[in-house]
DNA sequence: GTCTATATTGTGATAGAC
DNA sequence: GTCTATCACAATATAGAC
């Protein structure tokens, strides 16, 4: 399908790396060209403008972790069955691309206009998602707790540790990155248990 | 103590607003001057360089929520007693300054050199923090679970919802910001209960 | 303290030779 | 497809008048 020259590949790879790290405004076309080891004008040749190059990278970034999230809100199966596999998938993606969460969140924060695009690419219909939440409320989740609060906690526990990786690694794991990763691997099994505990709560808020 | 002219105040206020929103590289000195309604060269007069102005803002940002976090790792009292008040304080700070989490996380991500400064200003000694964690392991937390995993989940559940605010608000609350805030208020009571449930887990990982 | 004028460098983008 | 040369413009920062 996709016909990509070697040069184009190198551009995307360098652009991804630098945009993740320094953000859109913090990265110049020259930076990307230098990192890729090519002439700066080639960026314009392949992607016309910086905006278009960034869009390509942003789309790539979302494609790396959004599908796992979207599925959680979509499936007709009881939410409970999906949780463990979902968590495993999300954490696995985070370990592979640890810089993406902070990158996407910052970009959404500074450019809210992109939100509709994000939601659309997630394939999520907000209305459908909300209806589903309301159905779950008296369904498989035999809990009095608002299922949205569970979802929020679930996503938080999977994604936030990576967004805050440098601090957590330094303060809680003495700067040892292997120890941090090991802890995240453990979370693949741990977070589902935590979520289960949370779902078992009765009458949390009267 | 602090002697600040009105102009200086206006600069800091505008700089805070814009840096939170657009980041350091995404905000020009001109942008800040325009927002503050003053001449651009006054920024240089009061803060010499953009870097120094940004540092001032970054310090301010941390001062707004770091103390509440630092206390969690410091106190000699059993961790369990502190949790509810801690959570309340953190969420309250997040509601007041919702853009700070994504801002600080992105800045730490793109400029890891700042981490030591952050840790120092938190007043945290990582060694002390880790020792404490190990002590708690067989202490007040009567659980087999690694207390660091609890801390991570606790912070995640408090901070992440705000970092991901635009998405969560749109997908889970139909774009209604009041509903989002209301849900966060509920979390002040809800998250402590969730954490308690998590701490009660037995033999989560053999 | 506040302004105008200016120096200097960086940046995105294009035209045109090869 | 890849390079050199060049453009227009925006950015930070400083000097100096008021």
C-alpha cells in the first residue's frame, strides 16, 4: 500500500523523535533535517510545510495507542471482561512509546481545536459512549459507583505513570529505569486487580 | 517581603497564562507583552531574558501544587492517615490550576535537566523517600502490595484526569465542563475510598 | 521606568540549477 | 530527488533618548 522512500522514512523517524521530545514549536525544520542527516529543503519537498509534517507525526502518535482505548468504549461485551486485556494492551503500548502521553496531552491542551479530529480518529461517538456508560451502570458492573469514575481511574493508573515517568523513576525508584519498567510490567497484572477492588465498592457516595 | 510593581505583576500573570497554554517555545515575548498590554522591551527590563522569565513562571507553577505532594513522602505519620487530606488538597489545587499538570510534565519531558531542581524544590530527598517506602511495607499498610504501586495509583487518580481534561470532558461528560468539575469534586471523597480498597488487597503478586 | 530604533540571528518556505 | 541561493519575516536582545 504505502509507498515510502528511505528519505521519507528517515524524516518521519526524526520528526517523531524530536516532536515527542521538544514539541511542535520547540522543534525547527533544521533540527529535524540535522537529526535525519539530510538537507533541510527536502522536508519541504516531501511534506510541503511544517504543519503538514507535524500532522503526519501526530496522526502516527495517536495510531500507536488510541485503538486500545477506543475498543474499551465500543464493545458490546460487558466491560468487566475487557478490562484485563485492555490494560495489558495500553501499558504495553506505553512501554514501547513512553513519550506519547505527555506529547498528546500537551498538544490537546495548547490546541483544543484538534480534539474533534482525535475523537473522530478514535472512532468514538461520544453519545454512544455515554449511553453505554449509563447502561453499564445497572449491568455487569454490579456496583453503585458511577462507571465513568471507574474508567477515569483505570486510564489514570495506566497512562499517568508514563507521563510522569522522570519524576516517578527518580523519587520512587532511585533513578533506576530498569526498576521502573519492571514495576510497570507488574502493573499489567496489578491494575486489573485494583480496578476489580474499586468496582466492588458499595454505596461509595450516597 | 516581595516588592513587585504593578507592571511586573501583569507580566507574570500573562506569562503564566500563555506558557501554561502554549508552552515555552510556543509563546513569544511579544505575545506576553500584548496580553499584558505593555511594551515588549519591558519584559527584558524586568527579567533580562526569556529564559529567566520562564524560570520564574515554572517556579511559580511548582509552588502551586508541589507542597501537597511533598508532604505525602515526608511525614513520619502512618501514610494511611494522610491520604484523605492529601487527596483533597491535590484535587483542590488541580481544580484551581487545571493546566499545570500537563505543562510541568511536558517541560520535564523535554528538559530533563530540570528534574533535580524540581526535586530539590519539592524538598524531597529521594533516598529518604525510598527508605520510608520500605518501612511502610511492613508497617501501617497491612498489605502485601508494594507501597510504591499504591502511591503511583493514588497520584495517577488525582492528577491524570486534569492532564487529560479536554478528552475526558468531551467523551465521558458530553462536553459539559460543570459536569466534569462536579465529578472531580466527587473524587475528593471517592479516591480515598478507592485507595483504601486497593490497600486491602492480599497477595496481589505472588 | 518606559519608549523608539536597531542589531543580529533563526526560521519557514520557494526558485531554479543539476 | 537533491542541492545552493535567496527571500521575507519573526524572534530575542540591547543601546540610547526621554
